[in-house]
C-alpha cells in the first residue's frame, strides 16, 4: 500500500511522501504558480506599489517546490524573496529549481526571522485551526500578511479541514488590521470554484499605507489627465519662461552638463533646455502617460533625451549635475515635499532646483478660483508658497536662494479670466506690467535652489530667505482659495437652479392651462357624442319595430310552447287519461318549435341563392336584396330576445334558495328540449336557483340572465 495512505493526512511525513510521489503527477507545480499569480494580481494597489518600490524581505510560507516564490521574484525584482516549507523534499527541489532564491526548512513550519511581508497561498485550509496558524505567522511579520484560500468550498477536498467565507477572518488579529478581503475567480483547469484573498496590515505599515494610497490616487489623476490631453503647441508664456529657466540653469552650469527633470509631466521645461544644445536632458515621471506624452513632444521636434518611468520618492544614483522639477511639490504636504527633495538629491551630484506657484501672485489666485468655480480646474489640490527654504533644509540640502519668474504667465491669467470688459482688461494689463507691481507679485512661479555639500556661488538673481515662511500659512491660503471657489460655484449653481425653477414654473402653468382647456373641450364633445348615440339608438329601435313582420312574431311565439309543459303537469298529472290526450296534442307543437329555427335558416339560405341567380351583380336590385337579407338576420337574432339582467340582480330577486346549480354552456335553451332542460327545471322546482348557461350557437340570442321560470 502507498505510504501516503498509511500515514495521517497532512502530517509532515504524509507531505514528504506526497511531494516525492504525487506532486508533479497531480500538476502541483503549475497549480502553485497559478495560485501565486492570482494572489499577486489581486493584491490591492498599495501592496503592489510597496513591493515594487521597496527592498522588502518577503517570505512565501508553504512554498512547496518554490514555483510561487519564483513568481514573486519575477514580479517584484527589488524584493528579497525567501521560501519556507516543513517538507525537506520540497525545500530541496525548490533550491535546485531556483538557485538564486533563499529557501528554509523548519520541521514544524516555524518562522525563524521577521519579514516585511508574508504571503501564504493555499496552505491554511489544511489545518484544523487556521486562525492559530495565522497568529503565529503575524508574530514574524513587520508589514503586511496576504493569504489565499478556497472560498466556500463544498464538499471539502479530502486533505482540507476548514471551509472559508468572508466573515471567517476577524477584523483585527494580534495587532494587525484586515485591510482587504476579496473573492477571486479561478481558472477551472487549476481550481474548481472561487478563492478568498485576505490582507492584514500592521499599525506602522497602515500609517505609511495611507500616504501610498494618496500617491496612487495622484498617479491615477495624472495618467487620466495626460491620456486625454491633445498634442499641444508651446505658447508664448511657456516659451518665454523656458528660455528664462534655461538661462538660469546655464548660469549654474556654464559648461553644460547632465540635467534630470524629476516629475517632468509633459516636459516643456526640459524641451527648452534641449533646444539650447548645451545639456544632456533626461526626463522622469511616475505617470506612464506623462512620459509617453513627453516622448511624443521630443520626437516631433527631433530632439534627443532619455526617458524613465520611476518614482522620485525612491532613492536613485547620483549621476546628474542638476535635478529639477516644475509644478510638482505644491501637490504634496510638507513631509512629502521633504521626502521628494531627498529623492531628487539622491540623483544629483550638486544642484537641486524646484519651481512651484508663487503664493504672492494675485492673478494666479483669481484665475484659479475662476476656473475652479466653473469646474474647469484639472490640477487637483495645490499649495503655492513664497519660501521653500525650510523644506530644502529638512531634506539635508544647503539652501541657496529663490528666483521669481514667469510674469508673462500672469498676463495669460488676466487674458483668460472671463467676464471682464475689454477696456478694463487692457487697463489692468497696463498696471500689471508696470513697475508699480513688484516682480515678486507679478511672477507666477518661485524657484528654490539648493545644493549638496559645501559652499556654492550663485548669481545675484537668487535671493536668500530669512526662513520666516510658515508652511501652515501656505496650506491655509490654499484651503481658503478652494473654499472661496466652492462658495462661488455653489452660488452660481443656486442661481442656475433658481432660473431653471422659474422657467419650469412658467412651463407648468402653461401646460396646466392648456390641459384645462382640453378637458373642457373633451367634456363638451363627450356630451355631444352621448346625445348622438341616444338619438341613433332610438332611431334604430323605431326602424326595426316598423320593419318587423308579423310572421316573425308568430315564429318567436312558437318558442314559448315548451313552457306549456308546466301547465300541463298541473292540469294533466302523469299517467292520467288527460295526460295521454295532452301528449297527443302537444307533440306537433313541439316539433314545430324545434323545426321553426331550422326552417328559418333554410329560408334565408334559399333566399340568398335566389338573389344570386335572379339578380344581376352590382345592380340596384342586388343591393336592395342584400339589405333585405341582412335585415332578416337581425330580426332572427331578436326572435328570443328579452332584456337581460346581471347576476347580482338575479340574486336580489330570488331571495332565499337551497343552493345554486349551474349547467355549463353546452346546448342552447331554445334548441329542442333535452335532459339538461328537464334537470334544471326540476332543480328549480325543488327550491334551487338553476342557472342554465347558453352557448348561443343556434337559437339563443339574449344577453345577460333571462328569467324563464321561478328560480330558473
């Protein structure tokens, strides 16, 4: 007998035997690889971002032959991947298959070290108490723990001990918080059913996780912006500022050099540097759409440059003479600005330069609030400043000074604001460009310059700072501007809604008046129609009564002959001599009553045939004959017609009775006299309400209920 059967299932020896004899045969390697791929694909963006951007120590617990660890190493090359299993046979095969990765063998599955992240793919279902195993693992985890298990598995696999659902894993375990719980679909070739991915995060990791989530949202915002941005041409304001910036950088690097724009966006400033031919330009951004947009701009002008998709927050190699960005830091908090500047400094050998909107530029604020109030502000949260010395010094840089530039951009703001009279706009522009307004207040941007290392000499245009600027003031000013813009937008919407409500009220009043007019008109027309119908009904009744032949009344009278049976029963009791004499007298009358309707229909058919033979088609005689035949048919339908009543009136007239007997619509009442007629008559005599339903196929033509006899 196979050893896997002799030993207890899920014991270490059972798994040793299973790995030796059945793992490959049952597709274990492909299944392990697939499970890890689905785990990685389903991780929340924050965890994927963390593993992609950090040199994290990651443990694959229950690694088997190491195929899942190989997926982790391939997907996150910066991470240090370690696999662990309690089966010695599995660890040996993993080391042979993936010699560049580390694998540990612990007979009891214990984790001897601490890791930034631990992943556990399709292992916990083999334990009687998975939560206890989870608690042991979390004691060795510094960051986050991700597990993948079968979801609502039924029936359980012979080696599985626990069924999992969303509520199985608690919100908090051992100081860790559950931050994700997601049902994952599976390929039926590897697993029949669905899987459950659960992620737990430590307290310290959770605090950093929130900032990473914001960064991911920021990247998504810019990806969306640049993916929909049409290919633009550089305008005068952008060109003038690019030339000024190239001149400032040329003063710092008179012999040229290597320059990196970290957080390049579309790369307009780097384009101005590349056009001088003095610098080796590189561009970097965390938005792949921004990098693609910048590549198209440079390719269109046939200018050389290097492009990199990367995160400036992560450290880099110091291989550039100057690292700069424009319009980036204003989107971050002070702590994030410091971290961003450190990332820039790690890539620079000397200078770090950052440009942000100038808080002292009045027309920037007016332009921003004007566009925000109309929902036309695509740049998100911005915090302009007038002094960045504190952020540079906190990042370990020596602050060299500020330069205010981009005054032509402010002129664009004045031109772009709507609702200003042309003459007034011209006067504002004249004042703005005069010496009355200081350069610091005309400039749209303020540039902050810092350096690594010792002393550095800079031109006089770089003004030193007294360090009195408070970042909270910048934050409050930005918040106030956003609040004002929101207030303006709300007031604008209120006016729009008020105008719309007034317009709708007018429309409602007009429609209401029109409806009242139509209702009165309909009422008048309805009354006229009722009068015409009454007149037509009376005229038709008078016409039919005048044309009804006397013979028809005779034929209609024949149909009441069967009712003489009741009288006969009283005057001539059955079996008496008078009864025999009555039968002899009544039989001819019954035959006449039964034959009369058939004879009348035969007469109609013969009359119609005579018309066809004797009267030419389309002649006056033919039309007269046809009208005569139709009149005869209508008179026949009235042969047994009496005004009918509804069922409620029948019950009201009858009063008390023993019960109700209903005969279904099978035979006409006026057609012969068969057992159904006799039975219903007997029920009526016995005190029951007898309802005989006529299909009106042959002789009957009445509507509603017609009283034939007492309770019948």
